[in-house]
C-alpha cells in the first residue's frame, strides 16, 4: 500500500515515515501544497494523510484535487480541533481525521479502519437501484436520472447504511453509530437531522414528501420502496 503524507513539520513527518514503513506501508512525503500537488498529479496512491495547516495553503486544497479524480481514502491530520474545521474536512470528502498530538497506534488503527471500509465496498461491487436512483458500490458513485449526485463522505456513509438495511427501520442511535468512526464527537442528534435533510435535498424529487429515506414516526427511518 502506497501512502502520501503531506506534513510541514519535518520532525513529525520523519517519525511517521519511519513508523509507517515499519508497518509495511510504502511512504512518500511532501512538506507543502506545491510539492503535494505535483506528486498527486504524477503518481497514484492508496491513501492520503494530509495536514490541514501547511505553509502555502491548507490540506483542503489537496483534498479537492484528489476528489476531482478519485475516491481514494483521505485522513486529515489537524491541530485545529474546532468543530467547524473537522466538519469542513469531512464535507469536502475526507474519510476521517485525527487530532494532534496523537499516538502512532491510534493513527495506524484509523488507517486500517478506513482501508477495511473501502475493501468491503470493493468486495460488494454491486449496483443498487431504486427508481431513478442508482448507487455503484465499486466506485462510490451516486446517480439519479443519469446525472451524478455529489455526496459528502458522511452523506454517502449514511446512504450506504440505509441500502445495507433496506426495508428495515433504523433508529437514530443506529444511524449515529454507523457514522461515529468518521465524525466522532462531532456527530450528535442534531447533526444527524442536518445530514438526513441534506441527503433528501439531493436525492428526493420532493424533499418535503420523501420517498427514498422515509420517516417512521416515533421509531426512526427506513429506505423506501
């Protein structure tokens, strides 16, 4: 597995490079946005570790560049643990984040967790269809009426949870648990309401009368159809 690490603190970068190599990963290291963009355009990686604060910009720029061409896993390394920064990164398509300072074992655990999720998606290389909605599990593409719908990492994760439990009523707690390892402490009941509304706004013909993600009053939600 080839990983690109973009981290401006050379001491941290050197330590992570050494440790991850010992775990069997092939690591490439950059220290700024400029060199990161260059290597991303030239090489293919299996996972990206992006520092948020870099000397010539932010890791968000690199995240956007990566997401324009692939669905490869992205984990942010951030000292900015305010909710707005974390949610921004997740909304841009990141799969996870880890706040500095962190323990190496925690980072490796997060990396393996993200890779397992992607591996499961590949194994279930199936296309889910429901009316005009089409979800390709292999390349994580969501289409409606032959047009691609852009979902954030959290929105897509929620949609997959409904698809994997088609016909079942899912409680709010079950849905929160399904996205907990992506958003951690920043997922709560209010956040869940916001994300379900966002998904409906993007997928439903009439978000006020949802047919795809239906509310089961007093119990939770279920995938319609």
